[in-house]
C-alpha cells in the first residue's frame, strides 16, 4: 500500500471514529485471544439507532477494525491498557 493510500485510509477511519462519537456511541477494544491482533473493537450504544443504520456501522467497523485500532489508542484509554502500553497519563 502506498503512503497516499495509507493517508486516505487513516482519514476514512478517523471520519468513522468521529461519526461514532457524534452519534453518542462509545468505541473501545476488548481482549480477544481468538483474533490475530489479540483484541476486538466494541461499539456500545447501537440500540439507540435504527437497526439498518446500526448494521451498516458495524460492517464499517468490522471492515476497518485493524485501522480503527490505530486511531483508538490515541483516544481510548482501554485500548492502551489492553495493548500493554501502561497507565494512561
């Protein structure tokens, strides 16, 4: 993947994270030994949305889970602890 593609992907994921926050949803990571990265991204608050909208958002999260994990450590204390990066300052 070229650096341009990486920048575009990162912007798309940042936009997805901001959309989740705007909708009042909380995204964080939980340990999951069955996944290659050792965690899974969880989104809370989906029940407040239209079921079709919630399904579409979850597909986006699943499709972008690895990239979303690059955004979450900067914004999500739980993921930093899961990854073993120590206490959150």
